[in-house]
């Protein structure tokens, strides 16, 4: 007998009482959606910028290797997307469009099409996600409603810069992934 | 060594023990506070618990559905009855890709299967990439906590370790500095690994996708650079619907660390073009636990670690005192199912205070299961050896209430035990505690005199 | 207040009977002051809790049968101990032949403070107790019988003992840093895990000391016996009283 069969038949052999699958009610949030979202991102050690603030920041900073896949800032790329993700090791900045953001925790949803290469938001030293204010939802429940039955091969909720607290519980931003997250609300 | 011996050892360094308790209490407190910002918190716990009940009641069909969908998505599915088979499957995949070095993100399951030593024996260089896990790996230790693997270490110890292994400045204990050093060290490993291994937080039956949650981004760094992604998944990790993730992701990070969500919540559905994606579905004692009516609920666990942070025993005895892959309250109800003899003292490492059950996001009745395991363990006295039954009996007979009062009742129950044990003069109660003063008369005598 | 004076049986746990008779007396007098007709059936023994919690529930059938027979004819059974009440309600083996009595008894057994607040429906107790009182929530009372809200749950805070104490004239209620951390008694745990048990007890005492508790009280003498044992050994100047003693003193 294959292990598959062994496991499945072991389960079949157990008398299990039926248990109904509950429906999930609509849960919302108490506060205003945009303000809550901004608070969440700040709490996650990210920043929220307006388009103008972002543009000022970008001119003042120096990012030799930059990839922008945002439709709002399509001409900013200094390099094109390579075939091999390893070549992105020294990527300074990635600018991506997020599909929607979740107010209760600041999580922003991105899929393969938004990323180009899956490694982009992780390997970039700094990450900017551009989000339309219209695309903010209250909780993860509305988030998954938005995702629906989408069939992207990969999707990710990103909520802040990479961080760790593994040394004596002191929070350090910039573990393996992006050292900063800026969310541009348009 | 038994839990009490390990705990006494841990408590010898009083300052360290106090620090450990306070650090974990801080996490517990953060969890308490954030859970109270969600008015529907208890509803979410109820829903999560009901969804997991439904999963366990239909585990077979859900697994088949998951497999079918994952295959359609281009994922290769493997099944492993136990840890050994799981490890062999991993090694086969590595061999097929001629891979000598892998990166691995946090997976309690691979700890449970003892994958690292197995691969190392077979000449594979395994690098754990979660910072805490990397730290304990460099020290040749197992994680002491399922979410905070290096919580038993002070920054001085980590600084020394990094000085030796990563050549950081001697004496520099700044967590930011040490983290940056680890980032550079691990970046190289990420870039060099052909195969990346991850655990699985949730597998979705209706879509065949699975979700991995990290704060550091180490799982993603590994898998998106590697040619092959191997995901190791306990068969109980299934959720029926994609939308169930809404419930579980709201609960997981808040329960684990008191943050609103983990930073990276990656949903893997199909491999990137030209890459391979494998899922290994592992039993390793889970179907046996499912068959134990009183204990099957332990399989609802989502490994958030909240029961450890809240446990007054865990906080004061440390993860290693349990001597099991999963420590703390949940470990104490899972481990006896795997090896009752080895873990026989764990269900007794509790006051049955119930804090674990109240904190658990999927409402596992942990402390009631601890109570039930005690009943099972005493039934197996014969097999477990005299030492254990003597130890338990000593507990009963040496506490003042029993010692003085209920002797006859309990002696009848345990008539096999020698009187010398029952009346042993070295009473563990009295080592650091006074006995209550004996009153002139009992209440019964008073009542007889004054009221009847 | 309940009408046509129901029969109330006083259930005095064995260690209270032997070590703390004054707690039994206080419980009896307190209930009488609140207008109850109380009697104490003679021949009470240990309810079997230490055995059951040690994994020998199956060997407590004798004690359980005895308990049912002693108390089955009462309208209510009241005990000054959360943990013994929890045991006789939740952790006793089924007794063949007494199924009905056992099922009925289940709903008739109450811990003292919950009996006063929930059955007698006493809203507040008039009296005087000019002391700084720290309350130890016993886990079995709190999370087992839900005598107070637990810090882990998102629920409205409540505490049945506090409700009875807080109106006493002059009483200062101590807010602890950790409101409901276990004291480490845990029955046989206090002996089998001696080192941990004592550490936990010391930590609780420290919390009380830091908040200037003058009198430490609670609903379970077993926790208090453990805490008092440590405090006495370390010559900590803390007084210990069962909540029944405080309420009984305050009313008179
Ligand atoms: S038993 Fe509950 S609290 Fe403990 S780790 Fe599992 S899910 Fe978290």
C-alpha cells in the first residue's frame, strides 16, 4: 500500500462525528478606513506618503538600481527585469502597485502580475507600494472577498518592512527583506 | 531527565529565569492588549475552532481535494507516513537536483522529523534562515520556543557566538548590528541555494494553495531564488476555503506576538515558470492522534505559541525543560501521543490553571487534555516503570492535605505502595514552605460541640 | 434573597476541616447572617480531588458516592473552595445507580462567593473592613468556575469576590500587576514540581508586596496555604485570611 493510501485509509477507519462548516459573518472595523490603514502601516514600521511627498523623497535620494512596475511611475526604472532573479541582489528600490490594502493591519495584496519576478519585493533594499485610496478595505474578510477565486500562481500580503525580534525581543527592522516600506496613497 | 529535574536546573540561575519569565510575559501582555482591540475576538476564536473541527471531521476528503487541486496547479505532491519517509523524500528531491546546500525557513514539522541531522549525515549543508533558528543552529541547539526559537538566549551570548562564527566585533551586543551581520551572512546562503525548504501554515483544500507567514521574509527570499521549493506540511494544516484564511490570519499573529498580522503572508499556488514546487504531506502520528477521541482536538493547533507565553510553568522552566520538539502546554498534550514513556512527566508539568485554554485561538481545551493524559499515564503504570508511579504517589502523599488527612482514602487506592514512601520524612512540601499550624480542633469537632 | 428557606448543605473540604476550621466557622456564620438555613452533614471526607488531579480519577468512585449520598437531599451545597467545587462538578467518575442524583447535584453545588452573588443575589455587603486587601484569584475558581473574568479573554471584566468586598467601608482593593497569574500550588504539583511551585508562589507574593498588600485573601485555602507557607518561611509580614473570614468579620 502506498503511504498515500495508508494515511487516507487510516483516516477512513476512524469514526468521526460530522461537524458543520460555519459561515463567516461580515465583520467590519469601528474607525475610518483610511485613517486606520495609515495607523496600521505606521505601527508596522512603514511610512505612508502622498504622491507629492513621494516624489520629493525620490528626487532627494539616490537609487542607482531601480525597478518600477507601477503604472503611476512607469518611467522610473533604471534597469529592466532580468531573467535570473539572482541578478536582483543589489536592487536598491522597487516600486510596485498594490491591488488593495487592509485597514485593520496594513496588509497589502500583490500578485505575480504586479511583481514581475516573485523575489522583487523581498530582495529590494527598499520597497515602495503604490495604492489607490479607493482600494482600501476594512478587514481581512473583505480582503479575501476581493481576491475571490483569482488564480495567480503567487500572491502575498505585505504589511511592513522585513523585521525580527529574535534577539532579546528587541525589534530590528531589515532582517532579510526590504529594509523600509513606503506606501504611496493616491 | 524528567521535567521537574530540568525545571529545577533552569531555576538555579534566578536572574536568567526571571528575565525569561518577564520577557515572555511582555509578549503575553501584548497579545492580551491587541486581542482586546478586536470586538469580535471571541467570535473569531469560536469560528476558528469550528472550522478546525470541521476539518478534522472531514480530513480525508479535504486532503484528497487539496491534492487534486494542487496537482492541477502543477505542484508535485508526496505523502509521508512518518518522519523517516519525509526525510527520504526530501533527500531524493535534493539528489535529483544534485543539490548540496539548502536553505530552510521555520518549520516545526522538520524539527519533529529530525530532518537537519538526517540531511547533514547525507552530506547536505542545511542552513536555517530565520534569525532565531540560525542562532540556535549555530549553537547546535534545538529551538526552545516554536515562534521565538532563541528566546532562552541573552544578547551577550549571541554576540559571542556571532563573533566566533560570523566575525562580528567582539563585545558588540547591539541587536541591530548583530541582525545586519546575519543578514549579510544569510544573503549569501540564499543566493547559493538551489533548493529551498519551508513549512506550511495553512493549506487550502478548495484551491490547492498554501500559505507561509514570516516577519523576516526569509521563506520568500529562499524560495524565489531557488529552482525548487519543497514545502513540508502536516496533514492537519488544511483549511476548507480560501476565505477561512481571513479568520486565521486575523488570529495568528495577534496571538503569537501581539502584532496585527505577520509581515509577509505568501500564498503559493503554482510554481514560477521553469521552477518546481513540491508539497510533502506528513502523518507522523497525526492519524493516531485523530483516533484518540479525547486528544484529537490537539490537532487543531496553528502553532502560534500563545499557550507557551501564557504558561506560568513554561515561562519559568524554559522550552528545553520539556525535552520535546513542541514544548509548553500544547507540547505536553501532543508528545505523550508520540511516546508516552519518554514524555510521561509532561502532563504533570502543569497546575491545570487553564490559562492555555483561554488564550488558544482555536480553543483547544489544553488543560483538560492534560488532566486526561494524567489518567492515561497512571493506567499505564506497569509499562512506564515503578519510578513514575512512585513519583506521582509521592506527590499525593507528601502534600500536606493528603499526607495528613486523606491517607486512608488514598492508601486504599494505591495499596501497592509501601508505607515507607507514604510516611517519608523528607517532605518536599517543607523544603521552602512552612506547614500550617495544627489547630486545636477540626471544624467537624467544633460543629459537633457548638451546633449539634 | 431566596424564599421558603431552602436546605443548604455546607461542604467543608478536608484540608479546611483539618487545618483551617475557622474558615468553616466563618462560612457557616456568614451564610446564617445572610439569612440562610445551613447544616453541615457529618462524616464528610476528602472529595478525591488530589487523587483525580494526579491521574487516579477512577479510584475516587468511593469518595464520590459518599459525597452524593451525603448531599443529595439538599437544595444547595455550598463550599468555601473553588477548586473542590470544580472537582465535584467536573472531575468525578459516573456513579452507577446514582445517575439522577449526580446529575441534579451538579447544578446545586456552588462556591461560596458565587452562591452569595448568584443565588442569594446579594448586590452589596454592608460592613466595615479598614484594610488594604489583595485578592488571589484561584485558577480553578476563576477559569474553572468563571468566578471572575480572565485576562486572556475579551470579555467585560467581572469578579464576584470583588463585588462583595469592594463596598466594605475602609477596604482598599489592591490592583496587582498580574491580576490572575497562578500561585503555583496545583495540588500534587506543589510537591512533584517543588522548585517551580515555590518560584511561582514567591513571584505572586512579590507582586502583592510591591502593591502594599496588607491582607492577602482568596476563595481557596489551598492556594493560601501554599502562599502563607512561603511567606512564613521567609518572614514576610503579610496576613492571610479566607474571604469568608473577612466578610464574616466585616458584617458583625
Ligand atoms: S495550542 Fe493553541 S495557543 Fe498553543 S500553539 Fe497551538 S494554537 Fe497556539
